[in-house]
C-alpha cells in the first residue's frame, strides 16, 4: 500500500520530520495539510507526497513565504541596455 506523507522542514534544523496522513485520495491528503501545519508551528515548508510522487508544498507565510503564487506580470519587463 502506498501512503500519503508529509516532510516538514523547520528553520535551522538539519533533520526533517516525516508525518504520515490518514487519507485515501489526493484531495483528502491536501485538506489534511491544514492540521499538519497547525501541529508544526513555525515550519518553513511542508511537502506532500504519495509514495514517490510529489503533490503539493505549503509554505509558512509567517516565515516570509507568500501564501499564493505570484501572478505573471501583464507589463513587459524593460531592461536598460548597457553602454
């Protein structure tokens, strides 16, 4: 049986914590990430896997990570040409 699990990264800690989830599908595992984040106050990131397949990463906004991905800019980037 392939399990859903999370790898919890804490700031300044070289070892990672692994927590298994009681979930039967991807949607259930993603919703279980909220309880994992509540248990690990001060985490940097929590990476969700199903076996070896990566599913999602959750970043801690309290550590300076954005909550949502930044949207692509509608304005073109104008670079100054070097002389």
